[in-house]
C-alpha cells in the first residue's frame, strides 16, 4: 500500500490570503471598552487600536500584521504589547486563535455565531463555515466520553478548488 506525504504549509508562502467569511455584527468603540473592562484591564489607546485593527479589514490576521497596521498611528507601541494583548483576548474568550500548520497563529475577534474553518494548505485561503450536523456530532462524542463541552475550535486542512 502506497502512502502519500502530507503536504505542509510553508512559512512565507502566502502574501495574500483570501477569506470567505460569515457575516459579523459590527463592533463599536463602546463594545471595545466593555471588552477591555470585562478583562479587568484599563482602557488605553493602544488596546483600543488593537481591537479596532481586529474588527476592520481582514479577519484572520497575525500579531505581526496587527502590529504593522497599528504602528502607522502608534509608533510608540511595541510588538510585545500587541502579542500579549492578543494572547489575553484569546485566553479570556474574546478572540479565537487559528493555527495553520507551522505558520504564525492568526487571530479573529470571536463572533456571536460559532463557525469553523477550512484552510487551503497551498494558497492559505480560509473559509468559515457552519454545519449543525458537525456540531451535534461533536456534542455526541463529548458525551460518550463523559465531557461537557465548554468550547471548541474545528480547523480542516485541504486543497481549495483553485489550487487543485
């Protein structure tokens, strides 16, 4: 029986990542302030800028991409500040971290509607999708093993139609 090598994502391979996104409710400055306060943090211009960056433009962005966008208006902000706040947003459930193989993590603000991801291993295209059957199956599997699900993230990897 012949086995095929599993393709891997190559760092630096993607210069522009296409996205197919599920519609999101827009967030305003008051929502950003509430998120920051709910995290037990002081509202600062830097934190507001990070949240604004996450809510406009592309959705699945790296810490580096957020930093580069914010640096234009806030040159005093360091990369470590951006990275730490993104990690804290993720840890406290306000953002989701999407992993693509060995590439840097991509972040998105958590939407009210749960969704999962398909990622093309060749071009990096990310497609968000919803599927009630998959959600039910995950609950069934968790129950069979005595788990009560609190959260989950499903990422599927493959080759998109354009790259096949």
